[in-house]
């Protein structure tokens, strides 16, 4: 049986690579800076199962040099 590919996991992994880090390096950084588990397998499982929390995603974005912005779409509920 073919396993479904989580598009969010693919995007996060892509952003990690584009930032010049490995997943293990990011896990080490997140552990030191934000108290995350230091286990790369836990991080990978969260990505693949879609259980990365919103606050964790924000911390990850910050560590990679990104920020989260909510922008209102023009014409939406004006």
C-alpha cells in the first residue's frame, strides 16, 4: 500500500534544506533554544504525522530566519 505524502512535511523539510541545515542540526538548535526534544526521530514523526503544533511551527520558522504573517486577502469579507 502506498503511503500518503504529507505536503506540509515536504515543505518544512525543503525550507530546512534551503536554509542550509540538516534536520539533526535543526533539532539540536530547537532543543537548545526552545526546549524541544533532542530526538530527530521525534521531529520527523511530528512532521510526517502532521502533529507539529502551531507554536512549534512558529518557533521553527523563527529558527530558520522566517516570520509568520497573516495578510488579509483583498475582497475577502470586506
